[in-house]
C-alpha cells in the first residue's frame, strides 16, 4: 500500500452523503477508484479493483457493510474495511472488531475523522472513533493494569491481537496448550475482562497500540 495515497472505494445509499464524502476525498487528493450506492455495488468494486481501503456505510440495500466485511474475510481479500455508521450499539462495534474491520466512525463526525482514520489504517493500525468509545462506554485500560502482566502474558496478548489461536500460540512460544489457557485466564483476571466468548480477543484488538 502506498503510504501517501492509498487507493480507496466508498459506498453509501444516501446520494448526498456519498457525494459529500467523494468530493472531500478528491479535494484532499486521495486516490478514489470508485463509489457505490448500495452494498452489491460496493462488494463488486472491492472484488474487481482490490482497493487498499473501502469506506462503507454499515447499512445499505442488498449487502450491509458487515456482510461485505464477512465476504472479504472469507475470500481473503486484503482490502481494509472502514465502516461509517449512525449506530452506537456496543454489539455492532464488537461484531466489527471480530471481523477484523480496520475502522469504525460515526456518520455525524465522518468528515472530521476520516483523514485521521485513513492515515491510521494506511499505517496498518485499526481506527475506532473516540466518539464511539465514549458513547458506548468502552472501558479504557490504564498502563498500570498492563504493567501487572508478566512478559509472557504480554507476549501472549500480542499474539491474541494478531488472531492467533491457543494452539498456534503454544507452538510459537514452545509451551503447552494448557499453559496458554492458564495465561489467558490470568490475563482476564488481572485486566478485569468479562469472561465472555472472544472478549479477550476484542480487548486485545482495542488496546493493541499499548501492547507494542
């Protein structure tokens, strides 16, 4: 990916919003390959043009932004998906995290956040709007809590953020599967994470910058 001008496609079923975003990106000198007015057009553009980044409305006719992300993940399409949404529900935010979506921003703040989002995503880092985190009450961790982790636990947390399974982590670190499970359990306890399915994965992705 070219760090200065990543190739981008955009899609939104609201013509005015689509035009506003398109005009803004062109004015700022981004490499806009195309725009779609519904989910099907967006998916076809991604499949055909393989852009670096796709900026999609989360809810569109034919295919939602989440469904497009799911398809791309299933077909191993490397385009980084950024969702623009009016929705502030926590489960949608978590679903976006699970699908390896690289960005999630609120429609009302889209133009003020989009440049920072594109820059962050182009560097290979996820961008989740601070506004969304504030509104849905995502818990921020302070460095003190992270410092309670042992070096091994931090190493495992980094690998979890990279979507590694317990088996892959065990193999990479030359430890047993049971040891990985024990470390995971300790991490959840130390960081006060709710012991739900994928909660540690979601946490690790949200705070990956602190793990570097």
